[in-house]
C-alpha cells in the first residue's frame, strides 16, 4: 500500500506546465525579493527591488523564476528589464525591455539582452539564439527582423523608432533568410520583400490544423465581426499555423491565427493549444487555457452582443 501511495504522488498535475518543485517568493525586512523552497531553503537571496505587486509567499508559477525589477547596487543594463533564474537558483538572462516591462513570449520565444546585444530564450530559460544583433523584433509568422549598426531615435510623441544600420530577417533558428519571388499566399511580406513559407508539418500536425481549418468560416465570422469596412468572404479567410511544439514543461502544440488579408499580423485573441496527443483543444484567454467549446461559446456570445450594439457593422456574424 505504501508503494502505491508513492507512485500516485509522482503523477504530475498539468496546468500550463508540469510543476515539480514548490518555490515561493519572499520579501525581506528591507523590502528586497528572493525565492525559497517549500522547506524554507533560500534558492535566490533577497536582493531585488521589485516594481510589480509581488506578495510575500507568492508561488513561482512559471518554468523559471522572474524578478520584475533591479538588483540592489547593480548598474542598470541598457534595454534590459528584470532577471530570470532557473529553479535551482542559477542566473539565466535579463529580458529585453518592452512595453514597460519584460518582453513577452511570442511564438514560444522571448528576447533577452547581453552586453548590449539581443538574443532569444525559450520558456524553460534555454538561450536558443545567441545575443549578437543591436536590435531584433519579436517573432511573427516564424520570422524576426534584425539590424546592426542601428540606433533608437525619439519621434517627438513619446515613442522611439530604430533607424540606420544594416537590416535583415532571421528564422527561429537564428539563421539569416534571403528574400524570394512570391510564389505562395503563405509567403511572408517583410521590409517590402517576400520570404518563403516557414511552416512544414508531419501527418499528425496536419491533422491538428485540419480541426481549425474546418471551422475557418465560423472563426473568420467571429474574428471580423467588429472590423470596418466590409470585406468579401475570400478576404476573411484566416491562416492557422503551429508556432510551438511540445517540450519539457509545455506539453502542447500552440496554434496562432494570422490575418493575411490585411497585414498578415498575428491575432492576439485567436490563439489555441492542443494537447500532446492531439485530443484536447483549448482557446487562450489572456494566456489562460479554456476548453475550446467554452472558449468558442464565449466568443459567439461576445460577437452577438457586439452586433446587437452596433447594427451597422458591415461584416455580419452568422452562427
């Protein structure tokens, strides 16, 4: 009986990842943040001045430990924000400063800064693209734009743009990609040139995408219900692509939706997860996974509400 209980206790509980350790943030008497394990052992000493609403005893929920602030007494690094550690207390990297905080994960990768250069890390803290460019955009449609010898310039309205230097395009392996003559609707237009369709799938992955393709008309109706002006049915067609595959601590395929008819950008609302076995589908609602059917019902309710409140909307949603 004792052996059975031990085996049961080893079964991981899945949320967004498989949690093994229980780590908690703690706040010292001089209001510095650190991390302890469930036995009170200090994993990362209290040395960070935090700018978020971090509470003493709050659990570390992600695959890595993140401190949203600066280390006491350390010189600030340009374009960097916060610190990331692994769950053993080893320093990993400093995220790129973006949108008043640490860079987001886009297509499974986030930017980090080292010696003034920018690279990319994955959800587990692995540095997958070395920091070697002066600037790199986030990944969109599996491509990122980079430049060397460029610099930030104030626009006068509170924003900054990157100007000058030599520009190029990289893939998710950090390889420079050369433009091509457009040959497919799935080629990506960037910097006024076309880059080849970056997505390739095996039979299982094609089957996963077919689930969403079969509902393209329904999902397109929901997506474009609040878009002006009127669009044709051909213009409303969405693209669904797998941008992240199962890995340690992330047992899902992530599917992003792309609006190719307008600017080819990623939809922040229409993102999905599919379980590693391909049997369970979820919608992402502010990075929280919701069973697909419930997610869809919520979107239909919101679309019908919008249409009722805006009867002049040109792109009607029909269930």
